[in-house]
C-alpha cells in the first residue's frame, strides 16, 4: 500500500488524541511522575513478553539508539504530563503539536539539510489549525503552557532521531523495546526520588480505580501500540511528513475531550480541525508540484 506509513501515523494520532483524556483522568489520583513510571514500565514489560526474540539480536548501536530515544521520550512525556496538571487537555494538545514546526529545522541546524517547502508550509498551516482548536482569545499563557512547549521540543527531537536511526538500519521493534525500557528505568528512578521528597501533585477529580484504568490504557495503547506503530510507520515516510500527520492528535484530543470530558467544542475548533487536514494534503499531495508535472507532461 502506497500510503501505509501515513495511515499508520494517522492511527497513532487518533490513539494519542485519546491519550490526553486518559492522562487527565490518571492525574486524578497519581502524580505525574507515578503515571510516567507506571506507563513506561508496563509498556516495556508487555513488549518484552510479545517480542522476546528481539532481545537476543541487540547490538551496541541499537542499545545506544534506544537509550537516547528513551531519554528524549521520557523528557517529552514528563513535561507534557506535569504541564497537564496546570492546563487543559486541549491546550496541552496544541502546544505539544508545536513539534511539527521544530522537526524540519533540527535537520537544517544539525545536518544543513534543506527544508522541504511543502512540508514546511503544511507544518505552519497545521500550527494555525491547532492554535484555533485550543487557544482562548486572550492567548493566556501559564506555567503548564511553558512546560508543554518544552515537551514539544523533546518530541521533535524524538521524531527526528527516530527517523535518523531507522535510516541507519536499526530494527523498529528492537528500537521501540529499548526506548520504552530506558524510559521505564528513568521513570522508576525519578518516581522513587520524587515520592521520597514528596514532589509532584495529583490534579484531583478521579478515584484510584478510574486513574489506574487510565494508566493501563496509556501503557497498552498510547505507549506500547502507538509507539510501535509509529516506529514501524516512519520507515515509509519522512520526519517532516510524520510530524505533520502526528499533529492531528490535537484534533482528536479536542474531539475526545469534548466527548468524554465535556469540554466545549467551538466553531474555531472545527475550523482549526479542517486546517490541520488541509495541512496534511499540502505536505502529502504537494499540489504545486503535481500541477507542474501535469503541465510538463503536455510540453
């Protein structure tokens, strides 16, 4: 299938969109650090149980790549989850999606790679769209918003280097297992230290059962299934395209928030959703390029 990578990433975006709601519920009882430790450790255990044979095929390069992605992944989710304590799920979704702008510029800064103009235009259109979805008219910013912006930078680094490591031949399943295991180890250490120091707080509003079920969903779907699918799908597309498609998680995050958490869905949010999908069309179809190809075909 020609667009299997893109379809896989769109599925990931839908799962992640629901993850904003699950994260919000999980913080009803657990602290952000406890949520992170639980989701990554559970995800790593499930992946090892399903794919034990990949542990026998590890080499130094794969271990290094997995560890580096694990650090980026933990930092991204740490800042995102802490930010969610102080801001709304829909706003958290928008600010996370800022990574769509950052990804192509990482390649420019590190490797001097030219930026694909269609991917970049699509990225900026997507950013406008998710802005309409999530921001209030006063454009207010709080500590949760700032923390989520730091999360966006970490996610951009993760998306970019996932693409790089896959190009170097690292197996997607092995890479997924190792980054989850690395993030899980970091989560246990940070979770233990913060618990002793009594650092971090729950958001409140949900009991133990609901919060625990939300954490299990985050571990199995938003972490295990989604990141495995993301890593495999990114082999069939570019980092910039992946970032644009994954930006649609804000659309789905807002939709799930409106449906489950009863957040109000405004006309601006609907318009923003349309703009995000237009952004994908710009980045994927490259309309100007297609028109030139047709014209040259008639020369």
